[in-house]
C-alpha cells in the first residue's frame, strides 16, 4: 500500500549569528495509513522543527530554509504555496503541541477556539460546530462539556487543556496527527491518562499518528515503529519490539537504559548518557554521537557512518555495524 | 463589575483627602509666600491682606477652614488673581485642555495602534522600516520645536491654517488642527512603537503557532488572536499618559495660545498661589485616579484571567 506520508531528504536550516543551525539534517521516513510512528530523541535534536517543517509552519525566508520532499497524498507539500498549506493544516494534518499551558489563546473561550477551526475547514453552521465542540470535549474526556465549553483556558488544568488541544486536533477528521511531546509538560499520572486517551482515539479514528517524544517509555505499546533522532538525523529505525529487544545504536541503548523500570533490581541512581547533546552549529565530521559514545572507534570521528540495513525498515547509522550488516 | 467600580470610586475619597492634607502643609513649608514679591507693600497693608485671606491664623485653623470650604465644593479665592475664584479659573480652562488632549489622544490611538500593529505584523519590511523611522522622529523631536515649525509652514508660509485663536473668529474649528496635531505627534509615535513591540511578542507566542497550525487566515489571526494581547501594554501606558495630557500640555498651550489649564500648573507654583496650587493638585489627582480606574476596567474587559468581583 502506498504510504500516506513520505519524507525524503528533509533538511531544515536556520541562519543565526553563531552559524548555520542544521536542525533537521537529511531525514527520510514514511508512514502508512493508520500507522503510529514514534520519533524519539533528546531535547534539541530537531523533533519539533521536523514537525513544523512538515506542516509548513516555519517562516521560510532569508534565515530559514527547508528542502527535500514531503509527499502527502499525491502532492509535494514543500513546493506548495502558503495558501494551499492553510487548507491542509488543521484539516488534513493536525498538530498537538508540547505545552498545553501556552498553546491555547488565553483571551478566547474554548468554544471559540474549537468552533473557528471547524468553520474554517468544514461546511458547518455555528450552532452545529458548537454542538460538535461539546461532543468532542465529551469524547476527549473533559468533564461537564456542556457547561464548560464557554470557559476560558485558564479555568482548566494542564491535562484538561491538552485534552482540549486533542479535541481541536481531531475536530476536522485529519488523516495525520503530529503529536509533539503531548505529555511532556504534564504530571506523571496525567501523562498516563492523556496517553490512554490517544490510545482510545487511535483505535476509534482512522488516522495516522507521528508521536514525537523524548521518552521511550511513552513509545512502548503505542507506536508500531520507532525512529531515533540524534542531532537532526535519524540514527536508527526499527519496529517498537525490535527496538526494545535488540537496540543497535549506542545512543538507543543509552536511551533504553535510562528508562526507569519498576522491575529493576538495581536501586539507586538511574543511568544517564554522559555528556551533552551537541549544538547543531558547525558539527564536526563524523558521527555526532562519537564524543559521548562508549564504543567509539577511530573511524567514528572521521566521517558519518553509512546506513547498515538489517531487514526491511530496520537500519542504523553506526560504524559498529559497518561490515556485517549489509550481507 | 459595577460593585467593583463603586467601591473603587468610594476608595478614592480617603486617597484624595490624604493628598490634600499632605499637600496643604508641604506648600506652606516651601520658603516664600504669595505676597513676597510685592516689595513695596507697607507692613500694615500686608497685614491687612493677610488678614483678608486668613493667613494670620494658626496653620491648623487655616487647614480646617480650607477643608470645610472644599467639602462645599469651593476651592477658595486665588491669592494672585483677585477678580475670580480658583474654581472659576480652573473649571473654565479645563474643558479646553481636555478637548485638546482628547482629540490628540484619539488620533494617537487610531493611527498609532493601527500602524504599530501592522508594522509589527510586517516586521522587517519596507513599511515597517519607514514607519518606525517616522516614529523615532516623532518621539525625539520635542513639541516646542514641532509646534513653531508647523506654525511657520502651515500658517505663515502656506497660509493654510490659523496660528492661534482657540475656536474663535472665522477660522473656528480649524484653529484646533495645529495644536492637536503638534500634541498628537509624540503620542502617535510612542503608541506605534509600543504596539509594534507587543504585536511582535504576541506573534511569537505558542497560541499564535497553534492558530497557524489550524490553517486560519492571516487577517483572521491578526484581528481575532493577536489584537487583544497586543493591546494590553497600550492600556497601561494610556492611563497615566492621558491623565497628564488632560490636565494641560503647557508647551503646546503656550505656543498656540490655547486657554487651557496647563499654565496654572506652572504659574501657581511660581506665585506661591496656595489655593491655586491646591486646586491643580486636586484636579490632577482626581483625573489620574479616574484614569487608573479606567485602565483597570479596560484590563478586565480585555483579559478574561482578570475578574473583578
Ligand atoms: N527559529 C530558530 N532559529 C534558530 N535555531 C532554531 C530555531 N528553532 C529551533 N532552533 C534550533 O533547532 C534545534 C532543534 O530544536 P527543536 O525545538 O526541534 O528540538 P526538540 O527536539 O523539539 O527539543 P525539545 O525536546 O526540547 O522540544 C535546537 O538546537 C534549536 O536551538
Ligand atoms: Mg520540541
């Protein structure tokens, strides 16, 4: 089956005072209909910028450039004009953002913010849109939706606001939802509830989801496949099971080791990957993870490792697998 | 809301009383008195004058006398101008200053905000650069330069507008044009700069990113999502600024000979005209208090997170 989204050689660069920031650097992947893809990486690895690039939300110009292909349906979104993208955004592709506390407009009622997106994309009367807004709030688990639909964002907790954001995202029945760390800003118990809601909606609605997160724990049991991102590049691709059972890239191994586990025998401090993720400006040749890698070899600092394919949609960029994988 | 407004208005009474009290005694502490400069006055006549104005009584008695007349709405006689009372002078000139200020403020709000918001929205375009250049000019050129310049070109050189003559003669309302524009220029410029900055800030906020991610049109986003947030900083600037403008703009009023209240603020202090000083202080405080209340009400209307009850 033809994938619903194909991203090919996506590059997003920002010109800044300290140099060119390669926030997304040659990223390619695809997504099938109804599939849930996890994009995992540390803070600053370019996940949000990638999502914004797909949505065409970046102010492209003198200091911001996006190149590559984003094939959605039969169209290459990268070539499309802003006017065309406005019809796609919110209707065909919806995005849920990282911080629900600041992502809703504090000056407008929830009803206004839900109705406006439906009125923009669907042929629907104001009253019908409002009725549907109440239904959506019901569906996403906002209590007393009828009474509360006209409240303002500050009258809701963070978890409730994220549910409202989700209601907004699904309001026009998009075929793709990009959820950018939808639970990062929330308390742990609320995180679980919001993930549960996404689970439920995933089964009810026939949408594909890109779940961006820095928490591999969120990925398990939700995503079909996972791509690990490091300094603007996808360094490993795997199905969720494969990734947890047999991580290949040292960075993925580190991420897995740093998930807190209830069954862990070792009490005490959690593992953390040593060092800091690199600034995405004037990266040195070689593997960007090399300075933090415990398996570092001489070739790692010389050039970026080529792709090593293990099977279909299972590959890694790491010198450790340079020779034996491609047989 | 209305309960809140009533409570706030009642709350101003003690504030005003404290201001009046402090002011009354402070003025008397300043060296010199209202009749000092008339050197030639013989001792006995001076004593007569002082007796007439009750200046010979103990200061506490004078204070009680002043508060008593104040409660009946009387600001007392001027020590300087014998023919009319302080109330007559001030309330005759205040409307002129208020008209001048309101027209200038109206222009500042309309032109300043709209051009500032557009400049912020079209940031770093030719429109933005040229308008902000004008704004720098408007902020940095003082009114005592602008006023005479305008007068020179528009009245003397081109004969388009009258130089002065507030609302009188055949020119009528045309006499308003030059003083209003000269006064407004600075405020147009500051309002434009303020609203440009706040528009840029709002445009970078997460909720505008959300609005864009919903595919809403730019004009809808600007009017519905950006404007309210961008207006908030303007509201807090508006209050005290308009209070200062309403109570007279001495420079503009002097240049264009507007019979406004501004001159009394300056002259009364020089003349040690105690009652006139008190009158101007009371008027300014009242206007300022009312403006602050107005700002709070505007905030309550703009920002749903603020509720008065
Ligand atoms: N407008 C911009 N101008 C310059 N650099 C930018 C801009 N936006 C993002 N970046 C840089 O791009 C890099 C990737 O940022 P991004 O927000 O995508 O990271 P992220 O993976 O989403 O991190 P987090 O987990 O913290 O959300 C960062 O180094 C950031 O500083
Ligand atoms: Mg992010």
